[in-house]
């Protein structure tokens, strides 16, 4: 009996701990006017001859998106209230209380997912994206760190069921990589990974130092949303296209033919390259897709800079890292924008970065 009383107290405490998240979701739902948006869109969709509306497809898509969010929202609010009632109803039934324990754990996960869905409210958040990793100064140390980050993002994408294609891979001479670019496809790919854009710092005992000294390494992450072809036309006369032999693993064909492609947008100096495909044509298409995304992002950034003239913005450069990963003399991963921390860097480097992503989205939403 004493065990049951302790279990009930523990479960009530868990429900109490998630109340701030429930209140945050309720406040956001009301302030964003999502209920009114749902009502307006549903009214439109039920009107006679709606199928002839010139924006019928876009309206239907937006309605389905908000309807799904609304179902998740209502489920969470009602489930939270019901679990309190079930604790009182089954106060003497240990078997039912164990089921409620599972339901509370599931509710916590559902709350986290909904918070992220609500925060991914920008038009480009659901886009596919390109994620590029570049080793910083420091030779083998930073090149090995870049490779660790490549694995971390690959593991994260596995967890979130995002498809990953390596479109460029430049191996280092001794260990690690000089750079790599991933093309990531799936729901909210850019929305999730935009939080990773910036400089990442690693502090550890170097496995490459015979004297076992502590080293600090840097790597830069660039994340760019994919842009539909119809949204940006680039003048072919503004492009310089170079072909070269791909390096690293890939078989005899990759190394014997000039299948790798590098495209430079001369007005901006932006460069995209691809060497992963066997044919030069495929590599050229992928590099062009990547370059288009980079040019579109630069145009957007330039426009935002004009609108916010006079506002001092922190540049992404060595010394202004967004996140630190300390493996020695203590273990800690800290995001310097949000102050979110984890004392388990091994889990983080295995792709468990959703807490950092959620923290960034909340921080970004407050800032905007």
C-alpha cells in the first residue's frame, strides 16, 4: 500500500511538472490565432464550388496542416486532464497505475513534438536542406572533429527518419574530413537543422597527441534550405563551371574520370561542388541545386540586413561559437545562445540533439 501511495505521488508530480509546457502550448495556440484560422479555412473549404477556387490546392493543404495540429493540441490538453482523473479513479489498482505511468511518458513525448511543430511556423521550415561541414584551423584535430559532427548529423537524421545523401566529401590526409555536404530530405528537415548553423567547438584530450594534451578544435556548419527552381532564375552567363577528378573512396570510375563538378556564381563568389554521383551530369545538377539554394539564402540575408540596418549582428566566425562540446576536464555540451546544457556528450554526439533544437526554436520565436 505504501508503494502505491508513493507511486501516485510521483505520477502527480510528473503531471505537475509538465503543466508549464501545457500552458505554453495553450498560450501559443491562442496568440497565434490558430483556432480562428482553422474555422476560416474549414468554412472556405465547405463552400459550394470550392473546387473551382484558384487557390483550392493551397487552401486544402493549409487546412490539413492546421487540422492535424489541432488534433494533436486537443489530444494533449484532454489527455493531461484525464490522467489526473484516472489517478484518483485507480488509486488502489497497481496494474492500472503502471499503465498510467506509460501514458504520462507518452504524453511528455507528444508535448515535445507538438511544441516543435508549433514553433516550425516559417514557410521554409518544411523544406529539404543542404548541410555543409567545414573543418576549422588546426589540421588533423579539426578534421577529425568535422568527421564526428558528420556522424552526429547522420545519426540524428536516422532517428528522425530523414533521408540523407552525401553530395560532396573531401577526406583529410591523415584522419577525418576537410569538408562534406549532405542533402537532407524529409518533414521539417530545414526547420530542425537550421539551429545547427554556426561554429561548433570541441575540447578534449587529443587522440593524435602523444603527450595526451588538451586541444580545442573548431568546425563550421552551414545549413541552407532548398529552393524550388521556379523561385529563382540564375543567369548562365554568371556561372563558371569546372570539372575535376573526385578524390577519396568511390571506386576506380570515380577517380579516373573528371566527374566531379564545381560551379561558381561569379557575382557573389558563392561556390557549390558535387562529386558523389558517377556521372558528371548528375553531379552538375546537384551542384546547381545547391548553388541556387546558397544564392537565394544570400539574397534573403542581404534583404534582412537592409531592413535591420543599424542592428549589430554577431558574425559566424572562429571565437563566436554557438555550441561547445567539452569532453575534458569535465563532460558538458552547452548551447551559448539558449544556455541549454547536457552532461552527456556521448549521447549528443550520437545524434540526440532534439533538446538543443527545441531550445533554439523557443529562443528564436521569442527573439522574433
